[in-house]
């Protein structure tokens, strides 16, 4: 990582939560979003679709969670407190984290989308977005990565 951006010390409650190992076969998603109503709706919907969803409400905690745990995909807002989504994405890619990243933003413009992709994001959705489209894109990203892994093993 560039600079001296140290991760925050993990909160004791977070440490306890992530000591538990989840091996239930579900696709594990990290949702990094600060809009609590959107978080609640997405978490409820994605869990109903069969995903396992962990949530971080700011960028620093999201970065810590993504580096300390294994996720099949990350859904990452751009405008976050503590550390923006572009920085989180860049740090993840610089550290070798290859989990697919879908970035969400209320800002939209081709420059925003280009910056997200330049930082290493795999996909980009502008708010407001269709929940069905988010699920379809998320599913396609995860399936593509799993297929690539299986192909490289065989």
C-alpha cells in the first residue's frame, strides 16, 4: 500500500464476529455502504436470494473486513465516510485481493465510471438502480470468477 494509511484497529465486537468460520456453501458478499436504509433493503434481499451478507458502514472498516476475511464479491459505495470507495478498491487491488468488486454511486458520469474501473472495479451501478439488475450483475460476476478458478484448476 502507498503512503502511511494504517487500517484502524479492529473493534472487539468485529473481532468476535469474524472469529466464527462460515462454511455453509453460500456465496459470501461484503456490502460497504453508509446509507442505512439501503443497507437494510439490500441485505434482506440478498439474503433472501441465498447470499451471505456482511456489512460495513464506512470505508476503513470495509477495507479491514475485506482484508481479514474471504469474500466472493464486494459491493462498494463510492461516497463513504472515513475512506472513499475508490481508495478502498485501490488498496484491495494493490494488496492482491482479487474478489470481484461492484461499485455503487449516486454520482454518475463517464469520468466516475472510468475512475472506478481504473481503480480495479469489475462493475459499476449508478443510484438509483434496479435491484434485479444488481442481483443479475452480482451473480454474473461471481459465476465468471468461479468459472475462471475452476478452469485454471483443471
